[in-house]
């Protein structure tokens, strides 16, 4: 079965935690989704494929059979397919993982361990003009190596590739064996200290990630991601520009696995954790300035993202939305319903939308649901199956959440499949 990857990421507001990065860029800006914004170029000034009313959708492609591709939903709601290939006369690599817009550029990550038969391969990382999607540079896996922390040999990024977050062209964070910081100007790749473990000590000395890619967030001049799982207890980590070690760590007392991260209207960062096999989850509301947990909530609902590498939660209009998953030690199946948590009242509303009622072939959710704060819409990608070598029947469902109850306003059938990330361009906006 094909592994799902994604991305994820958010912009928010200027915070004292990281402050001015020294070059006058404060990184101010609202926004949140599974692929949340940031960067130093106000997206409100951009047009074309970066227009704030548009949405880019990254499809991973049918593994080993076809390359990743981008679909663009215009501000008018029209779907344009294979827009990167149309702009460049060439395709991305096999198995698209994630996308991030920063500084007027689109950073597109592909897991290029395998090449689809008869297809070219743009490499592990492609940097394109955000407005036109014209490729400006690309980096092959063989050229992106880092020094092993134990034996000092040079090691390639492995198949655990999980997501991307970008502060600027010199601080591109890639989630793989650990968190890797890549400098596009020099080609240098560095393993960030405090974001990995040495798994099989001795002759193997395998580098294992301790940081989840689910919902990595950029705020000001820093990037935030959470740890949890086999190698470490749950915690929130802060990564700063130019630093090759974790800047700060904040323990999260309950829940050993990470569901995701989102940001509320007032800039509060929310981290969701859960326990495998339990019908409950935990929400931590964190003030980054003081580096303290303001509030902790236990919710009686599954908030597991299942097998998705995307954030399992997204914030919109006072609610934290999620799909949840049934998860045991051996299996994980995404719910095909939408639930939400009211930040104001603490009330959980389960299964307020049944995706199968709007799309009978919606047997699973490809990646976490994504909110667009500009429109008040939530986007979800559904498929009928998930098997290597099989092109699924897929749909993109769009719900208007500006009223009391989400309402389906658009369905795109057969345009995308194997979706690894949904990116409303408005979430990358920065304040003037």
C-alpha cells in the first residue's frame, strides 16, 4: 500500500520568541491550514498561481507509475490540471510529498527514490516562481547529503521523507531521518541537533526522526513542530533561522502521538496529541511569547490523522475541525466524516458532515482537511481505494463553513488523485 506524505504549514504574527531575524524581515502574517503560510512576500501582491483566492493541490501520483502533478483551482472556482507540467514542458518527480510558498517561490518536495517508468525526474526539491510555476532550480537527491552524527560519513535523505517548511531560501526544513535544514544558495544540508535519535546503535547507527511533520508551523522567524512516538515524549519544538539545533522545547504532558498543529485567530498555537487505540485526544493551547501552555483540553473524540502525514486538525471561525481515525496497533482507517471542537464553548460536534453522502466513492480521506480563512471554506480530498499501482476514483469536496452548519458548495471529480496536500494560497499571506 502506498505511503502517504504531506506537508503542511502556517504563518501567523510577529512574536518575541524569535523576533526580528536581523535582515528586517519580521515574518508577520495571519493564516493556518494543513499547508500554512509565512515567508517574506505578501501573497496579496501576487497573481497567477499565487493569487490569494486560488488553491494549489499536490497529487502524489500513482506510486511507481506516474509522477506527481499540481492542480490549480482558480479564484473563480475553475480547475486547471497539470499546471506545473504546462508551465515547464516537464514533470515533477515520482511521489509528491509537500509544497510551501515563501518569498515569491514555490518549494515542491518529491520522494524521488523511484522513477516512474518512462518518466523524467526533477529531483528531490524543485523551486519555482510562485506566480508562473516556472522552474528556477532543482536539487537531486544525490546532491543533498548530510554528515552522519556518529560516523561522519555523508548520508542521503532516505524514503521517510515527510514534509517541508520554509523560512527563507537559506532555511528550508525537510522532514526525513530527522529535521534537515537546507540552504538553497550553497546546497548545504544539515541535520538539526535535538530532532533525531540514533536507533540501532553500533554497526548500523541508523538516524531516526523524533519529530512529526504533521502540521509544522512557521511563525515569525521560527518554525514549530511537535515530537511524539517511539523515540521521545510529546513536546513542542522551536527551530530558528541559521541554527542547527533545536532552539526551545516545551513538554506536552498527555498523549504520546502527534495529530497536528494549527493557529487560532489571536495567534495561539494549538497542538493536538492522542493515544493509539483510545477514543479521546488532547488539545494544548500555547502562548509562544511566554512559552507556556495556556490551556489543556481533553476531547472525547478520535483526532488521529491515521496514516496521513498532514495535520489532523485545522482551525476556522472559532472551531478546530478534524476527521479522526480508527486506529489499532496494526490498522488505521480515516473516518469519512467531519467533526469539530468549539474553542469558545469546549463542545465537540461529531460527524456533522458525512462525505459519503456527497461522494458515494469516498471510502477514505487522502489527507487532513484544510481550511481557507479567506473564503471560510474547508477542502477535503477523498478516494475509493489506496493501493500501489492503482489509480483511485477521487474527488475534492469544498464546504462553506461560514454558517452554523458546513454546506457543500463544489465537488471536483476525477481531477486529482492520491492527494498529498491542499494549499489555499491565501494562507501564505503576510501582513503589510
